[in-house]
């Protein structure tokens, strides 16, 4: 079976060619295979009515871009270890282009105006980039010891990170559970497991081991026990584009900060309005890093993330030498906003303590006064419930979850037409779907209100199929 291409999920695509097999002719998605390779055998992992999934086990004609993976656990953590780095970058560029084509966005027409999918941007670091890792723990009954482990892809089965037979691999695994996390994290994880074994602890006591480190190598995190509330670990601190941030090890924060900063620098270069609206703001690292000197509004729906957003607003403000502001609840104009968009917050999940209930009441956090007449504000709300925040002379930043933007939000953007829309996404497929609506790619309306002026992918997660893509839309 010859591999034709890679698909957005990261697997290789072919068609099962075995007339004796009832599944003959079905699409087959394989890990451990590259375009152009000839696969002669595979391990079946999933069987559906219209397709199969598996892992290639025998390849008679390997690709010239194939390389030996560093880790025995590569299929669990980083399945694209099998290809050279330049080939990985090119495949990711092609996958972004394919996602846009599938959404009926005419790339040939874009090319006539000088817009194409740019080469994938990277800081050149292929290994040891992850600042967060969560390990499973595996109990070996033969030697009565705990080992770090990852889950086998697509299953709950654990793959222990035990030294292999060769002395080279054995020596490597003494210092590095895998090759994609920061070395400080790997070393700390091994030390914790060593301590557990010295205490004769059992793996079944624990859910996982969660560790995170900042850019200076300071580590926070620890063991998560089964059937127990997760402990509150000390926050970490980092600077992003010289702005200070504090974040929880088990909260949301970018995994690869150096490449994230590359994307933020590009975003900042496209902000040409006094007013900026940051939707799906998370802990605030986009808006606060690129537009804290503007009339900035940030919207986040998760109470835990919003709490860190508030903290980061204050940190940036204090560094600017301003007095820490009071938190105002439902005052003045905000009372009307709260009435309009009250269906959010705790009913979407999150804790039920008093702090979250207060945050749900449309907390407004004023930033330090700047050269603009109005200080930025932060709101706890769903982005699609803050449609009245969208204004014509404004830059809107979108960084939604993998599912993409709510249809009501897209419709409002087309109605109000802010000057610039900056769309950063961890899922190029749903991003392409949303951008097709904003640019009228399927010609459902007589006029097109937005044009694509920039398509720039970033390699936040080397050796994996994950892609971060930035699209700039202008009137």
C-alpha cells in the first residue's frame, strides 16, 4: 500500500489493498508512515464502517525524509519524530493550505494578490521545548517498582519508560524520559519516582505526575492522587515580550514560549487601531502583551483563567508604576452588559466558591492609565455573549478553542465589520471554516467584507502534527 499524503490529524493516508480482507478498498490511516512509502504490513488499532486506523510495522520502500525516532515512546508523545525537521515544517505548511482549500478558500486567487501560506515559523529548537509534562505512573509487578509512563496512543494502556536493552538507550533513559520536555522537568520527574520507590509507594495511589517549569528552569507541580482534590501548586512567573505573567502549573499557559513570542510579535505588527478587543482571552497573554497601551478589552469565560487574567493585569500595572486598582462589580454601564450576557460562568463549569461567583458578576478590571483616554477592561463572559463590545474602528483578536468561533460571533463581526481581525488557532480546519464565512468564500452574499492579508503557521509543537496558524483579515 502506497502512502499518498499526511492528513490534518497527523496520520498517513492510504487505501487497504487486500482482496482477501473484507475491508479491502477502505481508507486506512496509519501512524509511523510517510508520503511515498510502501507499507507491507500494519497493526490494526481501530475499525470503523468506512475506514481503518493502524500503525505501520513493515515498510519496504522508506522515504528519504524518514529518520530514526529518538524515543521508544514516540508514538505516544510525538509521532512525527520519524521525519526530518525541514520535511516536518513543509508538511505542516501543506496541511494548512489543504485545510483552507477544503473550506473553499481560493489559494490561487489569493496568490495573485501576493498572499500565500508562509513557511512555518520556528525558533529552530526541535527537542526539549515543552515547559509542561504530565506523566502516568506504571507499576511493574516483576520488580515491584514504579516507572514513569505515557499512555499508548488511542488507548488507556500504559507504556512504561524503562531502559531498553542497549546500553546507549539505558544511559539515555537515566536522564531523559522523553526528548520533547525541558530537561529540568525530566530530571525532576525521575527524582520523584526514585523517591517513591525508596518509600515503597504504589503507582495505583496516584493519577499522574504533573510538572511545569518557567524559562529560568524553576519547577512547580507534583503528584496528583486518585480520589483526592488536586493540590494547589505554587505559581510560576515568566515574561512574554517583556510583560510579566504569573500562572498555575496546572492551568492554561503556552507550552513553547519562545515560538509563542514570534507569533505575538507578528500579531502586534498588525494592530493599527486605538481600540482592541481580545476574545477568548485566557489568562491575557495575547492582549496584554501586544496591546496593553491601547484601549483594550479582554473577555474570558473560564473562572479559573479569568482569575489569572486579573492577576496578570495587576502585575503589568504594578510594573508600570501604577497604584493597584479596586475591582468594581456591575457598576454603571456594565450593569446593562451584565443583563444582556448573564448566561455564562459557573453553568459552564468551574468552581463554585465565592470568588468565582463574584467574578461571574461581570468583573471589570481597569488597567493602568495610558496614553489613551480609556483604560482596558476585563470581563468574565462568553465571547459570543459580548457581541455589543464589537465596534467598527477596532482590532479584534480571536484565539478560540479547537472547536472554533461561535456562529453568532462570526455573524456579528460581519455586521459591524471591525477594521482588522487577527485569528490565531490551534486547529487550522475549524479556523479555515470560520475564515471562509468571514471572507464569503462560498459566495453566499453579494459582497465580500474581509480579505485575507496574511497566513502564517507556527511550529509550537515540534515532532507532533499540531499546528498553530495565524490569519490576518482586513476590510
